[in-house]
């Protein structure tokens, strides 16, 4: 993941189908964790979503509340 956010799901929630759909569509890639054989690491593969998460999301609240966007990007 691009940040330290973790997806909190109730125990017993099966999201296998949803993850495989996102993987087959090219939005996610599964990377095998070398230290844990049971838990793969899912990475965002889509470049637009990666850009949104890395660049836009941290300043989104400021973009929505100001008219002077140049001050945000300086």
C-alpha cells in the first residue's frame, strides 16, 4: 500500500472474489511476502489510482476549501 492504512475487516469476511476481480481488471497485483507464506501483499497497480493516493489525497481537503491552489503546490 502507498500509505500505512490497513483495511479493517470483520473476522471471517471473504473478499477473495473481490480481490481476484480487481486483480484480473489490472487494478491490483499480488506480491508474495517472503517472510509470511500465508499473507500476500496487495499493491495498487493502476497508475491513476496510485497518483491519486500519493499526490492528490494528502491535499484534497485544502483543495476543496481554498481558491488559491497555487499556494498548495509551492
